[in-house]
């Protein structure tokens, strides 16, 4: 079976994490574009076709929830997965 790569935008302020996860996803055959904050994420979405955004919730400046709202207003068909290393019940809801 032929696998069609997914265009993934990986957004996290921790550059080491972005590099490591990007490498793993690319090894699995995906196309990965890194971004290190919400504004960079939105700039990339204007210029590239992205299928999935993997988005950190806690980032300086525009956080993941604010970024998610802007993504869904402008690009409603883009799937978004939220990540956090600071989970709690309130954030999950």
C-alpha cells in the first residue's frame, strides 16, 4: 500500500522537543514544518497547505488556546491536536 504523507505543523516553544518529534515523524514518512510560537504558526498556515497542527497549550505570548481559536476561525478544516506537559482537569475540559 502507498502511504501519502501528512503535512504536519508542529508548534511548541521547546525547540529540542520540536526537533526530536519532527525527526520521529519524518522517519515515519510525514512532512513536518516546525513553528516555535502561535504567531509563527499562523504565518506558516497562510503560506503552506497543512493537514494537521500539533499545538502546545502553554507557550509564551499567544498560548495554544488563543492560537487554536484563530486557526479554527480562518482554517476550519485543519485538524488540531493539543499537547501539554502541564495538564490539569481545567485544561482538559
